[in-house]
C-alpha cells in the first residue's frame, strides 16, 4: 500500500476515535447555524485572571473508590475529553524531544506547508520534523505545529485549516524560540476576532487534500463555515528539544502579547514591521529573526 493509502486509513481510524470521544459532535453535515462544538465557548472552562475555575469530575475505580480529575490542571485524564475539557485535551506528546505544548503555535519559516501535508497524529508530525531535519542541510525543521481538530481556528481567516495539517518550520535560533500564540485567548482577543470564521466557505471538491481531511468528520466541501473563536489556541506545536513546563499557563491578548502565570511576557515578532517598530512594541532583540 502507498504512503498516501496508509495515511488515509490511519486518518479514518483516528477520526472514528475522535467521533467516539466527542459524543456530541456535529452530525453528518456541518450546517451554517451549528458550529463544531469542541471549540465553542459553552464547552470550555472559564478563567478569572490567571486562575482557572477548575471543574472536578469523579471517576470510579476498582474497589468502588472515587478519584477526581480537574479540568484546567494541564493533564488530559479520563473521563476528560476534547469536548468536556478543551483546556487540557487531547494532551501533549510523550516524546520529550518534540518539545510539545498544547495550545501553542510557533513562528518560523515554513519549510513544509501544512495545507498539503496531512499526517494522522501529532506524534507523526513531530517525527516528520525530525526526519526533515535529518536530511535537510538548509533550514532543517526545528519547530512544528499540528491541527488536531476537524477545523482549527486561526487568525488568517482566508485559509481553512483542517485536521491532520502538519506544518514544519525553521527558526534561526531555537534556543530563543519564537511563538505566535500560546494558551488561552483573552476575552478581548475573542471579541475582536469573533467573526473571522463565521463566514466563508469550506474548500471545494476540487481540493483533494482538503476533501480527504474533511470526509471523516462529515464536513461538506463548499459548505459555509461557522466556527466561533475557541477559548484556547486550537493547535499543538513544539520546538524540537525544548523543555516545556506544563504547570505554567499562558494567555494571548488581542494585540498578540503572550503572558504567563509565572510573570513572563512575550511580545510577538512581526516580520513585516521594521526593527525599530518591533523594538518599540517591546520585542526582544533575540526574537527578531526567523
């Protein structure tokens, strides 16, 4: 079987798992007035300031004892799912070399465009980055980002990013990594961007890559999009070799500034602005390059 065929089967199997996990996913057709529920505000935990208003869910284990899982603790544990706890699920990659971080989109020069590069799992995306780095002398992949939802919300509303997209990127100095977005979107961010994916159409039948990605989730090619801004960044990304402190929570403001619960602030680098403009906004000199 060809690689394309293997990937297609894997995507189909994984899509079935997602459908079983997300019990209330949209029916066979994604209608204009029914957004995909896993990223809607109603299904997400709310935060006040930097604190998560955590929800405890009991789980009965052997012997009749009850254990509790906490949505918002950074761990995706049963019975939590993408639907019930978008803040924590589906969880991060276990391979430490991937530098994986849930709800993160790294910056970088795209050495492989994810819109034509679909893989079945986030682990496969990390592996693709490592394979690219092993064979590429010029701009080897050292950062990656994976779309794990049927439709991943993004600020570039001219594109529709679909499940399995795996972007491979190169950053000039991964010891000082560049990030585009991290963690939870602030209320102001969501307000300003509320309509970016509430209009426009899904890719047409002629877009074979997209049709293959949409089919397992029943998204009709050419149908109207209707996706609200999620509470958190709807991607999982990684800086190869980076160490991620999962206890630190991040948020992304309307102006792109990222702030952590540990007091760190990152101002996003904008390559279309001059050095002086970036410095004036507070971008660190070491972050002003891909």
